[in-house]
C-alpha cells in the first residue's frame, strides 16, 4: 500500500553540473562527462533506495533540462541558434532551440542511463520524458507551422523511445506535461490524444505528471496569481480518466488545488504530491501522512501513490535528500494509520 516515488528529477551534484539551476552547465565533457553522469545516476539510485522509496528513477542526471535533454537526440532541430521565447503562456523566458526540418530520432535517447539504472536496482524503475504538448511549448517552430501537427510528430518520436525503454526493462514510463495546466482547453482537445500517441503500444505502466512547475521564482509568482482555488486540473482530468494512461500525478501539499478534483480521476492510480518542492522546510512524517489521509477521502487506498509535487532538480542536494526520507517515512506512517 502507498508505494512511494518521486516526480522525476533530482539535484545534480556540484562535480557534475552547476547547482540550483534549471539549465545548469556541465562541469566536464566527452567521456569524463559520461562517467560523471553515470556516477551521479548510481549515487541517486542508492540514495532513493536508502531513503526507502519503492519506485526509483535516474533522477534525470544525464540531461541538462527535462525537455531539451530529449531534443538533443532529435534531427531537424537547430541547437546552434537558440532564440529567446516566452514559454508556458509567457510565464518566463527561456533560450530554446528551433525546429527547422522534419523530426527524426538520431538514435536512442536514454539507453545508457536506463540500462545503467536497470542493472543496479531491483526496485521498480520509472523513467520520465517530456510530453508532446510541453515539448511544443519549449521549442521554437520554423517548420511545421501548426502546434498540433508538431506535437504529433514529437509524439511519434517519444513513442519510439518509450518502446525501447520498455525493452530496456523500465517498469513505468512517465510523460511530464506541465503545459496541461497552462493550456487547459488544448490539453483536453488534443494534448491527451498526443500523449496517448506517445504511449501507444506500451505494455508497461504509463503515467503522466502534471504540475505547477519547479520551485523557481517565476512559478512561485504565477501560483500567487492563481487565486484561492486552483481548478486547472478540472479541464483535463476527465479526458485523462477516459485515456489509456494508468497513473496521473498532481500537486497537493501546500497547493490550492481542491482535493475533490481527484475524484475526476476515477479508475486511475493517483500520484498525490505530498512533498512541496518550492519550500526548503522538510515535511514531517505527520504532515505527509495527513496529506495522504486527506487524499484518501477522494481516492481509494489501493490507487493512492504518494509522490513529490514536482521534480527536485533546482533544490539544494542535502534538502532534496531529506525530502526523500520524509516522503518514505510519511508513507510508512500512513500505512500504520490507514492500513
Ligand atoms: Zn513538475
């Protein structure tokens, strides 16, 4: 009961990349960088296991950013000439690569770190990739001229890599779609369909992570502007409930999401965010168990998976580690309370 997992990303050690940044520069290159990424991946797998998490991941140690890490292996994208673009409905500016031709995978994207992780843990292994709509929102288009068309082109590539990850022994393939909380109507109209295209033919567990973003200032300001009740999930959950995606993650602790919106996900496993990634204070096991208790009023216990609200990438490494422990300890307390 209550198997724990993180949303996906973890802080990179200071010997691998710049710390406390969303787009950190690597500290090495070539073979040395490859080895450093591998070392960081193993370090975090051990740390997740030691913390007591049931599902572990690579902590996204091999990618600079959760979207651009995938794009680096895609042909038809110009990384040499990045342009500044307002992303997530202009919430913040980012330097993004440009789509300049038909999209094709250059080869495998995550084979190295997926196989490495699989070889070094017997726990369930989750692997994350950006969802098609979020990719489309994090790249400049100079070729397709149509967001939906481009999203489905990316979905095909994601699907190729997802099927290969499944063959590598990954148990859960998760797509990250923070854009679903920004373009709610489009998410329901075509975002979920594009997501299903990305997950087509997978026999492993499939998941989607939808959040209010990393704990960076632009997101903290945005959340403050959303008012007393955050109802963004209301538009997309019904479409997800009808989809073939198995698990859906949402922000809960310290959010203004009305918990009853979880009822819209009937029939799905719900990854409930019980750890705040925008605060450096460490949740107590009681706080985590209380959040789980609140969610239990809307989600059956066999479908409730305690999780972090979002990735931990830009956080302090020592704090992230303590938050992993809080997640596991809180879930253990909830098992005693509600089991
Ligand atoms: Zn997130």
